[in-house]
C-alpha cells in the first residue's frame, strides 16, 4: 500500500481546490496550478481534505500512481501557499548575473553575455553572486534552475561556473610537476 497516497491532503485557508474532468485545479495566493489525473486515479474533496484513490489497491502500478499523485497534489498545495525556490551561485572572477526585464543576463566567461528568457510563473532575483529562482510550480522551478546551471557547469579544477548553493564540487588535482628519474 502507498503510505504517501493514503494520507489526506489538508486544504489550508485561502486555497481553493476544484476537481473537474480529470483535472485537479489548485488556486491560492501565489497562483493557480493544474494537474491532469491518470485514468486509474481519482481524487475527491471531503471535509476540507483531498483524498486520492486508485482503481486497484493491490496492483503495483496503481500503488505507484497513488503515491505519485499524492506527492504532486501535495506539492501543488504547498506551491500556491508558500512557493518553492532554488538558489544558484556563480563562482569565477568577473562572472555576474543581472535581471533586465524578462531576461536574465549572465556574464560567465564567454566572449558575449548569455541571455536567458524568464519563463512565466517564475521569479528570478540576483543578490551578489547568487541567483534565486522562485515560483509556485516545483517542477518548473527545478527545470529552470537546471537550464541556468547548464549554461556554465562548474569545472572540476577551480570550481568556476554556476552551481547549486548546496552542491559540493569534487575537485581534481591540477598538473603536478613530474619527478625526474
């Protein structure tokens, strides 16, 4: 049995949840999110909670879907109330990031600045050498952070590039003077 899927998801004050036509729509102060349900998964609202059920509780695939949709809907409720954020750090001499309009301008060691178009539903702020990505959709926040990191991945010798704030870069030793025999 799925323990995550079995847990009812409480609906906080200020959040509106609608289930119609195989879609779960969650609306709150940070925005509105939609999630299509799998045909074998159903969701109902009872006593201020969202309950998720599957067609066959003994089938392995259904139990996996049960937990998956439990997590997805729980993340939607958290996203429209508190939101999600990821922090990236830029490491390198002369490396910088600025937000101008709907673009993130990165100067990360190339011969030209790199422009990244900011997706709707995502907020990007820069503070010193940090880029803070926030939004209501957990998947979208993670995807945008991964795309920005991909522009200049940290290299293993000096660690220059864009990395997650909590990421540890495994360093390699540089060239060492060889011993002569």
